[in-house]
C-alpha cells in the first residue's frame, strides 16, 4: 500500500479524481479522519469534506502511473 495526500477544491477535481482512479485495477480508498470511502465512487468522494486534505491509499506497489496522473491534486 502507498499513500498520497490530495486536495479537492472543486467539483471538477472530484470528477477528475474518480475518472483517473477508475482506470486502475487495484483498490483505491480515500481516508479523512475516521471516514474511509471507495476512491472509485463519485458518491463516496462527494461525501468527504473537500476543504481539508484527504489521504489516498492505493493497494498496489506499482502506483507510479496513478501518482503521475494525480499530480494536479497533490497537496
């Protein structure tokens, strides 16, 4: 598992995140405090407070392509 801190300031960022995460076959979760949601679910991502940083957890050791695609969202 690898982690990355991201921020989602607009609904466009939320949409971009979900579109990117759905391209990868492994499990991706978003964690904010005690809440954990599926990183591939638009409803799950929308339920998080977007004004605070979010921890993205990718359950794979080969996440370089994912992290490169998420560069605009990294804190």
